C-alpha cells in the first residue's frame, strides 16, 4: 500500500517547488552544448554558472498503470538570443505520453516527432493543458520575464532518454528577435551566428 504522504503533496506554483522535496538543479554547465551561441555560452560561464531551471519529481508508486509527476521552474533569461530552456528528452518507452499544465509565466513547448522529424510549438501558460504524444521529443522554453512553472504528469515506466537530443539537439530554436520570441530552424540560426562572427558584428 502506497504511503499516505506519497498520496498528497502541496506545491508552490510561484516558486515551482513541492513541500519537503529537494529540487534537481540544472545550471548552464549542464546544458551548455544545447545553446547555439558558443561565444555567449563562454561569456555567461565566465560570469557565473547560473541556474537555468529546477525540477522536483514525485514517484508515488511503480508498476503497470502507476504515474509519476514533476514540477519545473525555468528562470527567465537568454544565452545570446536563445531563451532559457530545458535539456529536452524522449521517453525511453516511446509510447509513453505526458500531460503538461502551465502554472505561471509565459512559455513555449517545442515538440519534435521522432518518426517524421516534424516540429510543433505550443504555448505553455497558466490555465493551459498540453498533451505530449508518445515518440515526441519535448523541450520547455521560458520566453517571459518571470520564472515559468508547470507540472508534468507521465507514466511511471516512461523513463527519460536524453541521449538522442544531447547528440543532435532540436531542429528548431526559440530566439529573441526585435524583442519578440520567434521559432527558427537551428541550422539557419547557426549560419547567422557564423556570419556574425566572420563580420565581427
Ligand atoms: C518533465 C521534465 C522537466 C525538465 O518533468 O523532466 O521539464 O526537463 P528535462 O527532463 O528535459 O531536463 C518531463 O517531461 N518529464 O517526463
Ligand atoms: Zn517528459
């Protein structure tokens, strides 16, 4: 029988924390390879290995039909023009879907279908519920000026596969252009960064 304390938790939608549980912190050094602007990564790391996001996971039960969930909190900010984001992953059990619920702040979710390579971007904000289908790489991005917090609920046996994304990254990137968040092809963004370096702009 699952312990009563596992059945009920209090969470703070502003801080993105769950009472009594220690968050896992992801700092710039943990995902520096994911951001495209390498000069900006180096400059930011020289200043501080700052917190990008934290996640607190709850695993109340295991086995067939059981659920796990987590609360995430992504700090506002950018590395170069690219907004703070999560590492992103596929579920090890590819069929496992997930539900995201926006709690606070202004965000986006980047979904990339592993089978077709096609991408979709959905808004993640308070009062929104997002369904992430199976076999879909997912990354959360804070495009606002305050922390972005959300809940994610997934099958207990989903598992987290970070390998594929760590190797190839998402095909699209979310960057700031003229004060607006825009979704661009990462390859185009990388070419633009190379041109800027070559021309010294
Ligand atoms: C979420 C994520 C959370 C952090 O709970 O784990 O947003 O992102 P990364 O796991 O990519 O670092 C989830 O999707 N769980 O399955
Ligand atoms: Zn997930």
